[in-house]
């Protein structure tokens, strides 16, 4: 898909509206989706638009939704039964103990069950932040950010809460505070500048596993002029560092006030949105950006595009088009969320693809492309992108804001949450497809939601992301299953730690100079059980003498110096292994010149298939015994079965094991396989050409 460049923009955002309904089950490439119910959340007279929705990770059945409301107030709804029923009210009226609201609501739960909610104050224009500890039934004012603010966004993660917005005096700004428990919120930081005055609207903010804060904005793109999208990263969040220099991600032909037939009064912008993958999956730490582009410019053929970054926004993928229609209609106001339990990605948006100008066939009038329905897409990440299933039409009814008497049309944004397989958007809708809009059809807008049940196949690994460390995040201290405190220090790389049953998995991405990992333990039993350790690049040094490797340690490059406790799993490098020191090897497999494919595990087919090349192991050392183990340099099992007589060594004598020193001895079933050996002590000196422990191929 060609890329189109835009100029950045600053825009004043106001209220907006969305609509949705329910459809049949759809089969994704690796997931199934069932639309389990369409609900008119508000059922209020007047206009409800610019919705926000949040699900409580500490109690997933608890939901909170809010939107703009006609007049000086907001609409709110609370559900304690996963959205089957809702308790509704008008609030922030100025007479209910809360500051009177203008508009721009944003809501976010954290892991403790705190619900943070922000909006623009109608009287002072300041940004007010509320806190609820009972799921949104009651709020108290937590903080007021003084000044003329616009479109605030609140985000939570890594024991912190952040608020971003455009300040008329200081440009795009951010404030953060620590959160340590339910109803325990620390002091907010001083103002941090994202973009100086006049500054753009902050399109979105997302918090990564290490507490890093990533923001996106569009600038300048005045009116319908092309714009550019930029991100800025605060790598240590509440730490001392500030936002790093801006990185241009993409151009877009959608400016800050770009009129399309379906939103001709309020207009649209690119509406960029961010979401981190905080799941325990293989792509944890990836961040996604969704936005709107127009191809060609001023054609009203707007599309929803997605890019992703595996390095906290430093570099980005090529764009992927999310909407799968073949026409030239408008798609706009996208939102994105990632399910932290599965890593599945959900995107929702308004879509005019079915409006052909024939009443009764996707239209209520004779003008094409000026009415919309609500759509969604769900995908699963891959090493090179994301696999999306066919788009899901969420609503059957058709909404038309031109007859809604809402000067803000659908507004500036929609809302979306994705938790435990439940993708739940909110939007403004005047189709009255559920028959309970008190204003009837094609009048003022109500706030709608739907529940899309997403089942990922195969099921995600039963592990939990513990945190990020290294280049982003610094050191990380976590507790293993028996209470041992484990401190991970990493240089020249970024790492992720996962709890997986009774062990901890690690994933490291080499920054180009070879990762250096130090693992220290204290308390508990003093030992760490390592599961899978996957290194993208070189592992220059691993110091983990109190850690026992039970899974697979795989490096896509070379392995330098390794110090482990007991090795009962598999250790392999695509390149060479310089020095492996361990207490014991028991049922261990150690290979150099072995590429285990995209799954970093022995065996598999397709992208997961193993391939083999020349291998070099300079030294293997143990202080204890070696039992039932296999060590190979360049060893190719050919048929997938080792030591059955079909093996070969790639490169012959070029695949060498230079030194073997086993102080505790070796049992009769252990084998060393290479094209050449130089010296061996088992624990006394051995002659490889005459000792059955050695196989020369």
C-alpha cells in the first residue's frame, strides 16, 4: 500500500457519537468471534457522544462507560454483570459534589481496581481527574490540572497513572503519579512537555511493562491539509528522564479538520491511537498504532491503517490496512486495544461501506457515503505483522448524524476495552436499532456498546508478563513461585520476564553489542528455576549460578560466557558457544549451529522448522556430574531423531568442540558429537577417537 505524507496538526476536539449492533460468529485466521449482544447503554434524551469504556482487571465483570451529555454534565453507566445490565445516571453536574463537566471524558481501571476518570471542567477549562474505588458508583476529585485544557486522556499501568492533554499555554503535556494499592495514589509529577506551545492534541498515551510512557500526536495539518504522526517516549515513566526527541511514524492525508460526508460538520482527524501488548505471549512489549489515512487526498476514501513497533516506538512497520472493503467509502474514528490475557488485537471504527445511496439497502437517503455503521476487526500477531480475520459488521442499523442536530456529529473519538476475550466498544448511534432511544430513530445520538467474544486458537500460553528491563526499564526485581526475590540486570538489550507456572521465562532482544544478563537471588530457597530463555541476537554473557535451566535457552546469534546452576533442558545457538559452565548437566541438550525457527524450540514445521549449520563449542565445564545428556556442534539429526544412525555434522571438521572438562564425571549414556575434538577430561583425560562418549561425524 502506498504511503501518503501529511503535515502535523493542532485541533480543538469536542463531543462525538458512535453506533453499533450485533452480528453472526466470524472465523478468524487464529480466533473465532461471536457478537454476544448489542446494548443501548444510555437510553437518555439529548445527545450522548464521545464515549469511553473501561473493564476492571481485578473484577472483569465490572464495567464503566461514560460520554458527553447535552448541557453541562456527563453521562455514566456501571455494570457489575459483564454488561448484561447497566445502572445509568447523569453526573458531574456541579450539584453532585463533583466539578461541573464540559466534555471529553476518558476512563481507565488499573490492576488494583482503581477507576480513574478525567474530563474538561466547564467553568475553569481545567482538566479534572476523579477516582472511584467501587467501580464508578461514587467518585471523588483526585487532582485538578490548572489551565485551559483540551481532550484529556487517562492511562494506567505498571503501578502508575498518567494524564495527557493539550494545554493552551504550554502545548501538549503529561502528568504522572505512582499507584501502590486500591485508593493509594501518590503525588503527581511536575508538568512534562510533549510538544511545546501552541502544541497539538495528544492523540493517545500508552504505558508499557516497565512503566515507560509512549505518546502520539498529529501536527500540523491545519484543516484538510496533510499532516504527520509523531511519537515520543519517556523511557522511565515516573523516573528522572523526560520525553525523548520526537520520532516521525507516518504521514497522513487526513488533517486536523478534514470534512467527509459522514462527518461534515465536526470533521475528522487521523485520530491516532496506541496500545501495548502486555500479555504473556510471544509478542509481549509490542506496541500498535492505528490511524486514518485518505487515498487519494480529498477523495473521502478514508481507510484505517495499523503499524507496530517492537522497540518502544523507535522504528515502525509498514502500514497494514485494517478495513477490508473493496470500495472507496469512508472509515473513520478508529480505536485499538490488546487483550492482556491473549495478546489478540482488536480495532473498531465507523464505516460507510454499505451506504450506496439506495434507501433500505444500507442507506436512509439517496446520498451515498454519508451514513455509517460500526465495524470491528480482530487479529493475532505474527513475527512479521498481524493476521486479521474478515471485518465484523457490529451494527445492522444505519446512523446519520446530519439529521441528529448534533453540531459535533459523532465527535472526535470512540471507546474500546479488550479483556479476557471480551472486545467491547462504545460509540454514538441514532439508528434506534434496539428500539429504546427515547428520541426515536435518526434523532439525537445514544451511547451504544456490544460484546464481541474472542476465542484464540490455540489458547495462549498460561504465563503472565512480570515486567520489562534492560535498555528500557533498568533492573527488574520479581518473586518466583517459592518467594525467592530475583533481580535481573541486563545491558545492551531489552528484556521481558514472564511467570509460567513454577518457573520464569525470559525474552531478550540484543541491541547490537551482545546482551549481558546478570541474575541474582535472595530469600526463599535461594534458587531460580528458569524456563525458556529466548535471545534475539547475541548473548554475550549470562551470570546465573543460582539459576537452574529447565526449558530451552536459544540464541539466534552467538553465545559467549554462560554460568548456570543445573542444566536439565536445552541450550542452543545458531552460531557458536564460547564457554558453558554449569553445576550439572542432567538430560541436557546443548547445540551450536542449530536454528530452532520462529518458535525457538526443537522440532516444528514451516516457520518453526529447525535448520542446521556449522557449529563451534569452545568449552564445556561442569563442577558436578553429567548424565543422559547430548552435546553437539553442527549436529543435524536429519530425520528429527537424534542418535539413531541417521545423524550428520554440518561442515565436518569445521564443527568442533574444543574443550570438555567434567569434574563430577559422566554416565555411560551421555554423548558428545562433532566433526573434531581437541581436549577432554571426564574427569580424567580422554581420547575422543577411542571413547564411546564421543561420536565423530
